[in-house]
């Protein structure tokens, strides 16, 4: 289990077994954005992600960067003036 | 006629044939949004950036499917942002969402009741965004000095309010708008306050380069028909501006028909 704050709300995301276990950068990083999006049913959607105030480019969605306590914003385009 | 055909709106080096920019908020559904946008003839269409709803139906249609970026120039905005940090972060997310798209609408609000812009924060946010490579179209008060400062730091269009956002009160200070237009070397686009077609025509007759509106269309009884009316009003106002209006002659009439050759009176 990893605990994140997604769009201001706590999210507990189970960690599945797979390629994500090859954590390299952060010692305890075990989850990537693609897995989080899949968990939330947002895979393949037109969204953008910010992690702790920094944009996460789509090219990094497969890198296991998420750690406990990360604050994420996931946004879409909506109608507005 | 040749003049009219050549009369394009140029923003940040890109040419647009429509001088009407429209928002996509407050519509009943995406079908109505699309129908109104198409009836308006607008090429630049604003969108807002918001959090995905956790727990929403993931199969819900997406605005970007209804208004594909391949067909429209999407203009992500910072509506609802009250600090420069929120505005800058929102537009960074927008750039990522829209595959590196840099043309944006910056607004930093100062007060939820009036939605009046906070010009100090707006200026600071614009500076940061321009440094980061954004092309910033900026919502501003109708203060000619603020508008000029925004131009000087590199905004690609200045967009003064005509009256408060969503108020539909029309052009309340044509004199300030005129000063802003006279001073500007980038497009001046009236953003906010237009209520009906004549307001849009007046803005264009003043010499504005374009008009941006949302509520005037979306809150009309028939939004699609109003979108069509706005298209014509902006075109009519622009042509009237280019044509150059007649001089006003106060208290002095001038007949349009020949004065001589009227038929004789029966009794002399």
C-alpha cells in the first residue's frame, strides 16, 4: 500500500507485483504514474499530472517515482471562459 | 473588398480570420457547446483546467474530443486562480495536457464577488510565464497604464474588461478602451462584459482587434442563435471601424435626398 494525496484527497493505492519493483532513483519508490492512473480508471485519458508542484511529463509515467505522502494533481480540460 | 479579405487578426505571429473568441463554459452539454462554437465561427476557444473528479465515470466524454486541438486553437485559461502560483502551475499543466501548446490566457483574480483582476499578481505571473516560453494573452483591468506594462513585458495580446465577468453590462468605459487601443502595438481584445450583439459591435467600432465572450452566448435563451448574432456583430463592427464612420454633426441635419427639384406647391 502506498498513501498519496490525489487532488486534495487521500488515496491508498495497492502495489502490484511487476516491473515497478525495479526502483532505482528513490530508495522506497515503488509505484509509477501509469499504475496510479490505471488504478483510478484514467488510463488513456487526456490528463496532465503534477507531483509535489512539478509537472510530470508523460515520458516519465513509467518511472517508479511515487513515494508515500506525494501530493498529486491530475487535471483535464473542461468548459470555461 | 480586397481590404476586407486581407483583414486578419494576428496573435503571436499566427493569423486568424475570425475576430471573435469564445469560451466553452456554462453550456447545457457538449452538443450545445460545439454547436455554439461552430455558429460563432470562432477559431480560438478558451478552456479551463480542473482536477479530474475522483470517482467520476471514466467513460464520460472529454471536452478535447468535442473540440479537438487539431481543429481549434485552444486557449487554456487560469479562471478561478487568485494567486500567481496557482495561475502559473495551472498553465504549466495546460501546456503538458496540450502537448507543449504555449498560447494561454492568464487571469489572476482579486475578489470572488467582482472577479476583478489583481493586476500586481497578474503582472508578476505574466513575467514568469513569458520567461518560461508561454505566449500570454492577458486579462486586465481597463487601466491604460497596466495594459501598457503588460504589453511591454511581452504579452502577445492585452484583454481589458468591458465590464465585470459574466455581468453582461456591456462597454462601460469606452474612453479607457480607446486609450488602451491607441497606445497598444499588440492586439487589444475586449474580454468580459459583453451582453448582446450591439456590445460586441461597439467594441469593434472602437477599434478593438477582437472580442472574447462566454456568458453572453451561453446564457442566451438560444445560445446557438446568439453565437451567430455575435459573429455578425463582430464582423459588422470591424467593417464599420475600417470603413470610418461619418462625422457627427450635432444639431445640424443634412438631407440625404436632393434639395432641388421637389415638386411645386399647389398654392403660391
